[in-house]
């Protein structure tokens, strides 16, 4: 009879801990962003395999974010323009 023993190395535990903490931090930031920009909709970009640099990556991110019913965003944009004067930087 053979026995297989699985040992989780400290390295694997450290990686799991790191990403658990990272995920918790991202969750807190997402909540802060949602609270700060309400009632505007928040669009979440996927995690890409590389940084968003250059036109090709910007197009990929745009496709990921706005491939749905983008026209639904326009009423929310008018809410923003009614609350913030871009020329003066003042909230109306």
C-alpha cells in the first residue's frame, strides 16, 4: 500500500496569504469608490495579463468595460455634469 503525503510549503501559504490580503484591500477600495461616486455606475475592468499601456490595451479595456448597453450610461453622465462644473472645478 502506498501513502501519499501532501505538504504545503511555507511559500505556498505565503502566496495564499498575500492574495487574500490583496483581495480584501481591493474590496475595501471598491466600496470606497462606490460610496464616493454614487449615484454614478461603476464599471469594473478585468485584471489583464499586462499593464494598460498603448492604444491596443486601451481598446481591449474599453471593449471589456463598454461592450454592454453603453447608452444606459448617458443619463448618469448628465447627473454628474449638473453637480460638477468642469470650468470652475466647483460642485454645483
